[in-house]
């Protein structure tokens, strides 16, 4: 394991000294510029911007919305996006490998991830490496389709990362954490007003950790800077840049086999890892954003954003395949590959928003344009010549990763894809009367894909209008009833019997529910019923089933349908007691495989209590529970007494319980202790694929924090 870089610690000391001196020397009458950043005290965020460009309170958004605040992330050390989404209502985190993760909601993959409301769907539908949360103020989860702001994707959910911006006052904080498996992490976060017009926010993170998994280690370094400048009285410009540099070794590709050749389940130690000792997965993500905002004399606002995001991904991977014999544990083989991926995203978003009067009432309106492009290239190489590319393995419980490193010179394949999206979107929030507000809008999307992926042509060109309608009715002073309908679409490349490309898959999402604000707006509760369906999903045309794959044709049919309800509660239930509660229950029809491996009942609960009897002491619990899942793995082969029996891998329902305690020694210094999976539950992280590995066993960390 690498030690933390001394240069980073030296930088922390230097930056602390400079910031402290500047804060001490700052004049009392310093004029503070207005900025967008803010600190959310507690677990109840009152607004969310990811569902539309309208700055609405969550209670006024006709969709189910959750916000994981900076307080909740800090309390339970939710340092990466997987840990955050584990706590979010309705979201299931599918950890299929150490460095590759899928996310699902309402039975569909979550592909739309945005930063401050702009972004493109994930290129491959999954996230490689992690996304550190240190640079984010909060994370919004908008469940259901979000056709107004995304257009393309599944009717599952949109994850919107809201970045940290300069705060109204100069500040600086440093957190140092040590934990199980020699994990160490240092975070620096500072905000400083250079002058009356210019402010800067910066974040530095370095983290180094071994793992409960054999041979797996990970190091990551995060850099983030955000500079805002007041050009004129009503005009502000900002420039930001972030770097997420992640280096993993001993990472797996694929995971453990889940059954023996006689159909009985395997039961390895939690630390079992299929990786070779030379395996590595290095990913560097960079994102540059320029924003310009102007407020006109009539209070309308014009806002423009340009974002450039790049990913440089280099890997050397080792996959294990085969079915082991229960007596000898033999029958597994290695499959080595080098995989490189480079992609670039460019996005421009410009919109105008404001209020207008009509029929003696005030209404809100937004209109915007969006242009985005992505260029992605993947290359995979293998070793077919040296004999090291496909070695036979010893029993997996004896495997130490020691195998000769292949020479990756053979079988080059890959992909070269370009995607562009041009869109015009608009929405209005119309005040029908004092109690009823109606939202209506839509998005014109021009979506184009060109290129091929591993020999499969990806060319598609679709133009779609995506409607959005919703309404919010004020039942009482604190309670509203809402309903909404929206869509998304996904392009297809399959041909019909007339050799025409099938129309896109349309995802339709509708929901109805009520929201109520309690305890002087300190608590928000939402109850939602939803129905979601995908239409025009490609299915093999039975009339062409006897033909070769090149000659087969497809028809569009109804795909997955889901319906269910969600309960979401966030805020201060009692004085000093912050809570976040989520319950989801739904049914999946149309795909038995998805229905089996997807947990259809989820419960999330987090609570932190500040003890009035002992000032500065707080303690909390974080729980996530899911019902049982399974996967049909085929049938037992001939030669066994139970030949022909169906092989089913099952994961029983389970709960993961985390605990925390924090004590504020002074107003500036605090110490905290976090214990995760305190019951040491052994569980499979996912059955999304036919393989799987075990979740993190009980582990502990201690953090000391200093804030100026």
C-alpha cells in the first residue's frame, strides 16, 4: 500500500496558514458578493433543480424527489456515489465488479447522471471506478422519467450532482480519516473571497486503501477548483475544473462462480477475488465547466453553460470462467484482456427563465436549447500466442493471483462511436388559482449515433418530441396532491421485416402522490404511486426465427412494466433528530430475469440525534434492507443424479447496519467514529450477472475534523 503523499499534507498546512492569516486580516466591513453555494443544515433540502429549470421547492415538483445533503454524507462518510445511492429511496446499487457498477430504479437501469442539471447518459449504461462526493454540495435523485431535462434514457431516475461553490464567508476545513485495511483519506475544502467581485472554492482529496478482497488496492486523488467573478452588477461568470484520478490494482473483471457443476451453490470466503496479481484499472476523469449568468431589469435570467468532460481509461484485466467441480474445485480458466477507453463529451446549454403576468396571475416560464456530442473509442486486446492468455486455474480458494502476465498483441477489437444530441426544451408553470399550479412543457430531441461497437453497427437517427405535464394542488396549508406524466426514448438499430430501423423505445412514466411539510417546514414527507412501461422494445420476429442472424428481423413489443409505491421522509422529526426514510415496493412484469435479480422491496433509514444533555455529542444509525433475489443459471448437465434440474442462485433478504458517533471538542474541532456493517452480514452484492462477489464485512474508521 502506498503512503499518503507528503506534498499533499504540506499543501494542507500551507493552505491552512494562508487562509487563517487572510481571514484574520480581513476587514470587518468587507462587502460580500452574492454566490449560489450554500450549506444545507440537516437532511431536509427544500429545493431541487434537476427536474426542470424552474427553481421550485421540492413540495412543488410533481415528481418523487430525494436529496442527499452534505450533512448526511458527512455523518456517515458517504465518500463515493455508490455509498450515497445506497441511502437513496428507490435506488438499487448493482456492484457487479470492484470497479464497475450499474444502478437501477423502478425496474430499469439508471443511465442519466448530470452535473448541475446538464449531462449525457452513461456511454455503456454503467459507471467505471467511483465518483467521489467531496466536490458536491448535495445529490438530487429524481425518480421516474425525466424527459424534460434528459430526453434520452430509461424511465428510471436521474441523478443530479450539485457542485460546491464559493460560500458567503471565507472558510476552510480539513478532515483526516483512518480505517480498516490500512485505509487513509485526507480532505481539504476552502472558500475564499479574493476581492469584492471574485471568489474561489477549492477541494483536494487523497485516499489510499487496501481491501477485504485479496490483492485489491485502490488509490485516488481528487482536485477541484471553482472561480466565480462578478463581471457587472447583474452578470456573473464562473470557471471550474475537476480531476478524479483513480488507480486500482488486483481489481476483478467478472466475479466468483456462484454454483458447482452439480448445481449446488458455492460458498467462498468474503475475501475471495478472481483477479490476477498484475490486474489493474486506471481511470482519469476531467471536467471543465464555464458558466455565464445575467439577470435582466425585469428579473428574467439568461444562463449559459459549456462543459467538456474527458475520460482516459487503461486496464489489464483477468476474467475467470467455467464451472468448478464440487469435489476437486477444478474446472476454472482464465481469460486475460487489455482494455483501453477514451471518450470526450462536449455540451452547451442555454436557457432563459422568468415570470410573466397573464389573466391577473403570475406564471413562470423556461425555454432553452441544448447541444451535446460524445466521441468514444474502445480497444480490446488478447494473448492467443504465448499460452498465458487462457491459463487453467487451481481451486479458487487456493488462488493467489500468481499467473504469468500475457502479452496483449492479438485479436484487436473495439468500438468507435459518435453521438450528438440537439434539443429545444420549454416548460411553463401556470397559476390556475391560488391552490392549483399546472406544469406543461416538452423537449424536441434530435439524436444521432454513428459508428460500430465490437463489429455491430450502431448507426441510428431519431427525432422525437417528449411531452411533460404535471399538476400540484394545495390541499391544506402544508399538504399538496400532485400528478405527472413524462417520457424518454432510446434509439434502436434492429431492422423490421421491411428492412427499416425500428422506431425508438419509448419509456412512459406516470405517478400520483401527495407531499406534506411538517414541523415548521423542517420535515418533508412524500407518498407516491407510479406506473412505468417501455413500449416498442425489439423482439425477434417469429417469421424469421429460422433464418441466420444476419437475416433475422424484429418487431416492437411492450417491454418491462412496473408499478408500485414509494414513501420518502427527510428532515427533523424531533428537535435534534435528523432523519431520512425511504420505502419502495413495486412489481415487475415483462421480463422474468430482471424481476428475479431486482429487489422489489427496499427500505432505507438514517437518523442522527444530537444530545442536548451533552453539548457536542451526536450519534446515528444508517440501515438499508432489501428483499430476496435470485437468478436462473440453467440446468444441471448430464452425468449427475439430478441432471436436468434447474440451477437457481438465491440471495436471501438482508440488512446492512452502520453506526456513527461524533463529538465536537471545540467549535472548530470534532472527532467521529463510524462502524459499517456492524452485524458482519455476508451477502452477494448483486445477481445482475451470472457471477458475483461478497459485500464488505464489518469495518471501522475514525475521523478528526478541523473547520475555520
